[in-house]
C-alpha cells in the first residue's frame, strides 16, 4: 500500500491526513497514467475519504468520456472513408 497501515503507528492523525492529501494530489496530476482500480486498491480503507477523491474521480470521468468520443469519431470517419473508396 502507498499509505501502509502497518507503518502508520508512529504517525498521528494529522500526518496521515497530510500523507493522504499528497497521494491524492499526485493521483490528480497523473490520473491518465495508471488504472483507477489499481490506485484505489492501494489506499487504506479507513482513511480514504470520498470528499478528497471527488476531483480525482471527475478528472478520470472526463478523460474517459473524451477518449470514448474520440474513438467514436474515429470509427465514423473510418466508416465514411471506407464507403467513399468503394
């Protein structure tokens, strides 16, 4: 885990929260470079708050929607080009 629960005994609650916020900021910056499921599995369940992850989820959702629209546009253009050639 990125935020390992086993090495958190020496950290107080504020330090854990700061560490979690830093990890979320990194995830927001590099959201398109790794899988969302893999990232979420690395987070400890007891400190992961949805409020801090909302921006990350929005970025991932927008990225996926844009990717889907681009693929649909490519499909249509390919289909039109193939039909014009024949």
